[in-house]
C-alpha cells in the first residue's frame, strides 16, 4: 500500500474493524484499569473529527507505516519527533533561563522516527481545522503550504549557521499572533495560579480540597515521596536550585481527564520554590507516561535500550526537542510505572483557535508554527545533550527533500486526503462506539 487513497479504498466495514482493532490494541490495558474514564475519552473524541484525530494517534501511525515515504532514509527516519503534532500542540513555557519561549508542547508521544510524520500529522490537522472553519479547499491548501514553507525556511536558517540549540522563539524575535501569545503568557502570575489551587492555613500553604480528588493515605504518601526523592537526582546540575526549593509541603492525587490522559492517576506536589516566601511556591505534576504511538511502528533496539522507562523517555525527548526545557523537568518510577515530573506553570499559554476565524489571521500564525516545528527537529541533533542522533538534522532533511515545491505539494496532498479520511473514520468510530462495538467501553 503506497498512498492514502489506497487506505480510503477499503470498505466501510473493513475500515471500521481496523479502527476498532487499532484502538483496542493501543488502549486495552488502560481501558481495563478505568473503563469509565475511557468512555469519557471516547465521548470527547466523538464530538468532532478534530477531537477524534487528537485522541487516535496510534491509528495515524498504523496508517502511515504502510505508506511509501520517499523522504525517509537512514538518517531522516531516525530524528527526534514530537509524535502527536497537531494545531493545538503549540504554546509557551518559561525555560531554564527565565525566558518565555513559544514552542511545540505535549511530549507524551515523543520518540524517534520519520521527520515527515510530524509534518504529515500537522498537515492533516490543518485540513481538519480549515474544514471546521468552512474554509474553501484552496485556503486549506494555502494553510498547509504556508506552514511547510516556513518550516523549510527555518531549517535552511539552521543549515547556514551554528549553535542552533541557542535559537528560541521569544518576545525579542517574534511578531504578530505568536508574539501576542507570548505576551499573554507574560501576564500570568504564579500567585494567581497558587490562589486558584491552594490556600493558606496557620501561615502555611496547602492544596484546597477541590484541587484533587483525595489526599494520599500513609502508604501512598511514602511511595510518592520515595519516587520524588529519586526524581531529584534527574534534575541536571545546571538547573538545580538551592536545597530549600525542593521541600514538599502537600500532595494530592487526581485522575487525568484529558483526551490523552484519561483515567491515569496524577500526583500534584506543592513544593517550597526558590525561597520560603509563600508566593514562590511551585506545583509539580507527577504523571504516568505511556507507550508513545510512533514506537508501535518503529522497530529499533538501539532506541528501545536508550530509555529506562516511559517517564525517562518523555523527559529526555522533551529536553532534546526544546533544548532549554522546564528546569523542574525530570522522571521517576512509581508503582512500577515510569513517571514524568514537571512544573504546572503559570506561564503556559496555548494556541487558541476559536478566536482565529479568518485566513488573514490564520496564515501568519502558521508561519510561527512552522518555525517552531523546524526548531524542535533541528536542535535535537548532534549538538544536543542526547546521543541518539549523531548527525546534523537540518542538513539531512534538506538533502532528503531536494525540490521544495514538490515536497510542499506532496504534503498538501497528504494533509487534504488524510483529513478527508479522518472525517470518514470519525463517522465510523462514532457508529462503532454508540453501538457497543468497542470492547470494554460500551456506551451506556
């Protein structure tokens, strides 16, 4: 099978069974742990084709693994990728140097694979986004074209220079919509976040009862604190703060409710921060990391052996792709499962598409998203702290692409066609879910 059109040629019944089998294989363990949470996840996925697309990354990789990729060679098939790149997985964070950065985010699915997979997944998401806004086909193609050419321009920028790991999209080198998102993040305050989730009693801050589902019992608290102590050893020396910063004040647990984290236990830890002043307290999230979707179609023992567990994989991937990551980012194990630990930041501001309604608003934003994608791919190469990629990514990508116009045209064709397939898949998924055809999550 060599094209998306071949995927679309399958009968509706066969494609529906393929969708069910793929989702069950990917999520069966988690469905068994918390079927109610997965019913909520699937109901969210049923709402719109874009929501289905966000929640069905394993299906995307199941499909693209069958397709011919003329741009994948020994090097370009083993590049750090975000793994679940779509129009809503971009936003801001405060890096280890205190600089607000616009970048790709959400590294739960990050792994090594074809660089084209990130671009294809993003292109199809743009087709879905454009369709949801009733844009004509011409405009949807222009959206993908704008994103792709900004990506290529930025890759060429890296190929001409050195020390690409120092490049960041910040208030000093952005304008338009991306700069507005950064300015929105800048207006956030730690005290507002703390006041929303904590209260002060007897001169000390603690979580509000509404901040989590429950407090930990004694044995759970011992396990979490042991995991936390091991996490501290994973913070790079350059990011370490004074010892007072890591004192734990309170812990609560809650269950993830997002499309990607449905049913997973999440520990929230309130820690001292850089001083004993109450306004400097920090909230950390300790969340179980899962098998990333790309790894289901990438068979490479060298990569598999590089990571101790999925929490280790998630944190290292984020550090590689961001270069200047959250200084609190690290990993640990809890109850036999790898966990990723990071700050719940008051400076996170994601791209919001609801208010972006016209093409002349969308296209400039997509230029920033293309540049951010290129930055992620190009800083995570031989110049990064990790040793899995031992070549200069930008040169490998440009050599593989060759003709820009042909590459962009192919990406536009893929995005539009796979977007059409996803809308069809969404209908088949909803039909299967509402009629009790997905084992373990029969709708009630």
